[in-house]
C-alpha cells in the first residue's frame, strides 16, 4: 500500500473504493486503522432493504438471473459496469447479495475472475465491490491479496474481505477478524506487534494475553495472525509459549456455539505434536496439570479426534500425556475446584478395553475445569465423537438430559432422542435427533434427523455391550461436583414426587448450577395459574438459588424438598419474568435485567 499525500477530499462518485481505502490509510499519521475500519465515502443512496417476501431460493434465483449472464462476458470492463447497474436494481441486502453470489454456478470461471478483479479495483459502489470479493472466495489468487487487504480497511467490507482472504492469506484474514471483532481491545498490543513484524514483540504480546473469554474467544485467529506454530517451531522449549499453545488449542476445540475452530486450524496436528513432545518443560503446577488433562480430553473425545491423524499417532500422544501426568492429584483442600476436577477426571481420556482398542460405543461425560457449568455427554462410536462429526452447532446435551432420564435406553418401542440442540435454540439452527430401538440382541440407532451433510448410516450395537456401557455411565458420577450433585438429587426427587411443585401450580423447567458460579444450585420454576386474575393469563418464571453451604449434597437436596412441602416457592424464589400483565396483577412488578456475560 502506497502512502499518498493529503489532498482535497476524493469524489466518491468517481473514485474507486480501493483508491479511497489507500488514500485514507496513507493520510493517517501513524498508519493505524480504526477498530471498525475507515467509514465508507459518501455516495449514492444505499439500495432498499432486502425484500422480506423472498424465500432463500427465490433470492438465489434473482441473483442468478441478474448476474450469471454478465459474469460470462469476456470484456471485464463492460461486465463490471453492467454489474454496477444490475446490483442497484436488486432489492437485496448486501449480506444476502454476498451469500447468493458466492453460490453462483459459473459458465466461465476465467471471465468471472477478470470481472471480479475489475470490480474490486475500480468499483465505486460497496454492493458491487462485494460481488467481486464474493466471487474471489472461489476464484481468488495470490495477486488479489493486496487489493483485498486494502478493501478490508473499510467499514462494512471486512466480512467479504475476510472470506476472500481466508483461502489465500490466513494471517491477513485473521488480522482483519481481530481488528473488527476485538471489542475489548485487549488484543491491540498483539496486532500492533504483528503488524510491526517484530517476532519477539509478538511472542511477548502472546504470552501476556489473559486467559479470559474476552481475550481468548478468537483463539484460532490469534494463532493464525501471530503465526503461533512458526514461533513455537523457532522456540520449541519456550515454556510460556508452550502453555499459551495449549490454552489456544483447547479454546479452539470448544464447540460451544459453532463448528470447532480446531478443525479449521491448518497446523492443528503439528501444534498438538509440538506441545506434547515438549510438555515436560512446563512447570508441574496445578494449572499446567489441568491444561494437559484438558488437552487429553480433547484428543480422546472432542472435535480434535476428527483431524486427519496418521494411524496410531493420536493414541501415541494420549499415551505420552498419560505417562506425564501424575497418577492422581492429592486430595483437594476446600474450595480448590481445579484439584478436585483433576482428581475426578484423571482417568477419563486414558480408558482402555482389554484388547487395547476403543470400545464399539462409549459415553464420556466431560466438565471443563474452568469456573463454569458446561457439561456435555460425549458419545463415541468406533472412537469417533458423534456430535462434532454430524452436527457442528453446539455441544452435546448434558447427562441430566440424556442419562438421568433414561433417554438413551433401548426398548422394542422406538424412541426419538435429541442428542444436541444448536446453541441458538432448535428453532433457529436446528438440533440433532436419532431414533433408538432394540432389535433382538442388537440396539439400533437410525432415523437420523437434523444432521449436517449426508444422511448418517444406521448403527448397530451388541445389546449386552450397549447396556453395560450405559449402566456404567449412569453410575459414574466422577464428573459431578457438589452443587451439581445437589441439583441432580433435587431433580430426581421432583421426578418421584411431582406433587411437591404441582400443589403450588408450579412445574420445574430446569435444574442445574449457575453458569457463572458453579457452586450455586439453581431450580427454575414455571407458574401458570389455573385461575388467573381477570384479563390476565400466561406464565411467570422463578429462579430459586441455593448457595453451597459445604453440607453433603444429599442433605441439601433433602432440605430443599422438605421446604417445598410447606412453603410456596413464589414467596422466596426470585421472580424472573413472564407475562407483564399477570406479574403486575399479582404484585411482582418488573423482573430484574438478565446479567450480561
């Protein structure tokens, strides 16, 4: 990018967005780009909002009809001018236009590439320029990188630039992602050091990153932008860099809200190899011990299993971690959650069958050592974790849903079971279902619904082995900490005695532990009065929080159930929301705002 002298403002009607981006960057005294990018220049009125009456397929048809003939024109100048005119006529949002352009079937890829380059270099309209960038997601070549990087400095064009850069220059794409998404600006020192090209400064900024969600949620992009593997290869015994590598790999393997980033991190296998090979350089602290066990869990039952491993290599890494980790942690002192987690989970990723092979089907209940209530039931078939393989939009359902209620048990009558719901709810992005039935001496999983990609096959298991593994998992509560045990015992008590809540016209719709404070048991209750005040109706919601008082979970759960025998929870639980008119009529007022993460 060439630094240009400051001059009169450019004419947005005739100046390309590419030239405008270079101009804005060139007149910045320190060469820095604002976090949200430079604003787009004033130009013609934006296109009308996208038409809500169009279905996805109808919008795709409109874009196809409008652009396909133009992109086959061998004259890129003429084609680009025509695209500018047609885009202005399409009543679609730029986001919708980008999505459908990226899916166009192209009769002449070379002609489309030439037109795309003409659009990104000379285009004056943001929507038309984004058409060019969307085409370059498939058609781009290294020579397009400088132009895409420049356009990525403009507000509103970052997403298109990132998508086009990803196949060509992962580091450039990652820097754009961080710059546009780092709201806390905790990563600014890192991006500044990367931009300067100072490897030592980049290393220092990396190892100084706080292990917090605000800083680490962009783990893959951090690793790509900083060339983490290159730094580690140059400093293979750098203990601080090794620990940071472990933290980033573990964050990438988290499938909380989408496909796990570890599957898209190109040096993932090499990163795991380097970390395990030199893990003995890490000081034997509780933090490092828990980190390595977390890595082992990822390699045993998490999305990292799906990486293209050489035969036996992943098993060798697990064996090395098994030898490195102490056989057991000392009994934890009170409130030492990390040591308690290690003690309860040390065995989990290293289980062997008598033959040494993974069992045909296996259940692994995994809880993170961090201060959260995230628990998932990992289902492995032939050693492959089912949910990451078939549905990359969230974690598998917790054991309270799949195990405590007997949903995975097989009977002659088929039962459909939800294995995972999308992080944003089923109504938004779906859920994964399977039908479980017993067929003679086999248990069959088939009738899949909601899987990504091709329809999964039917799986058949030996019924005796299936039942034995399920019974083992139902008995194994080693993953469970006291507050969670209290929650499970309360839930079991209410399943056996539903009248305890029914007498107050309440029903429970969730019992667990607080997401931010795992030592608090939370009972969520729903109130739907049979005789609501005149002119009202609907439901109200209440949250009963039981802080851990260090008593045995059995005693705490029994005390909670006894209280329900005599006291109406609506008199002591926190009002959590519901129908406003009903709440006002009953004197509950307005529910407090939900705390933000």
